[in-house]
């Protein structure tokens, strides 16, 4: 009993020392934001990270940044580190939707509010986070399908589609797929004949597209990629197979990064559905509101457009990512 008491006393003293060294707010009184990023798997993610870092600097917020390298375990460790540091607010863009409840409960117990950016989580208790800032991925998928329906020659012949999915279990992969398939329901001409994850990477998109081409060959009419990087990888695979991307096979992608606009201007990508990565200013506004005790909506959606090949050259000079 005595040794247990001594251990408890030591832990209590350690806790007080930690609290004294790492109290809420930076040593200079600035708001401290702990942010865990998915990784750097795409042009979109790189632009998203740059926006967050720049906006934090401009807002005078002390940003503690962690790159999860696309691993959920790394993000959970980062969030626990932020809790130990007693940051004012935790924000993160979750690698996948599920598996967050235990660590978010730890943040709630520590009275540290959590903001989600870009991607959602699947939790039973909605009070575990304050708000989600980002795109409507389901609607993005619908936009891609609507463009296809409006830009396919009339007739009753089949339109065979292959789908390059994002990271398995991630919100954009789940929701973009859902929206795309929803919008094509009731149009039996349009069939997704193969679907596989390329993990949101250019290399993954190329590898999966190579496999699709070997299995289906010239039967493929359309590629639907869940992001631009995978689409660009697929374009490389199509060209290496002796086919013309954008003509022999329509290519539809999502995000709207500069690489997609360059591919459209080259006639190799037919359309990209914008997903705005420049969330930094909105995140810093949300952090300031939380610190001031102001209410926030549960969902903050960004405005986005659809850019077909024909508009790429005019829009390209104004692109910021």
C-alpha cells in the first residue's frame, strides 16, 4: 500500500509539474493549435498544408504540426502528444473515418476542443468534435457523374467505366464513390466494370490502371479517378498502352490542382471537379471563435466549381494550387 501511495504521489507531482510547464496557451500568450495532417500524398495535400501553415502564421497562432505519413496510428499518437502538451485546440484531417472514438474521448476529458478538416469521422458521440471544415465529397461524386451523363454521345451502347478509388476507409473515397454511383443509378448504359484503390497517389493510379487495361483493354470508355494524382498516373498508363487519354478513354478526376489543368490543356484530361484545399484561413477563424467562446456550425462547406477541358486555359492563370 505504501509503495502504491508513493507511486501515486509521484505521478500527481509529475502531473502538476507538467501542467505548470505546459499550461494552455503558448509561453508568449499565443493560442496553440495542434494539427495532424494525413501526409503529403498529393499536390492537393501539399497545398492544404501550405495553406494551414501560412494562415496560422498570419493569425499569430502557435502551430504544432505533425505529418502522419498516411498512417492512423501516427495520427493517434500525435493527438495524444497534443493532449499532453495541453494545446488550446486540436485539429486534424483523418486518414480514415473509423477508430477515433477512444482518442477523441481523451481530448474531451482534457477539455481540448477538436476541429476536423477536409475529412469526417464516424463516431457515436457527435460532441467529440466541434465542427468539420471541408468539402461535400458526396456532391463532388455527383458532379462528376452529371458531367459524364451530359457529355456522352447519344445512343444505347454501353459506357464502361473503371474507378480509381482513394485510400480505403477514407471519407473522400467512401463519399465520392457513393455520389458518383448514386447519380448514375437509373442509367443502365453506364456500368462501373472495375474499381480498386490507388491510395490517392500517382504511382498507385498508374499501377491500378495498368492492371485495368490488361484485364479489359479497349473495352474501357471512361476512367473515374477520386483525385487528380491518380488520374495523371492513369493517363501515363493509357499512353503507354498506345491509347489516347481524353479521346480513346475519357478521364474524369477530382481536386482541381495545377497538374490537372496542365493535363486538360494538353487534351489528356476531360474534366476535374474542384475540391478546395485552401482551408487554412477558415480553420484559423474557427480556432479564434472557439477561444472566444463563440458558437460554430457543425459543418462549414467551401465553395467549389467544375472545370471541363475547354475552360482550363482561361482558368489556369488564376489557380493558387
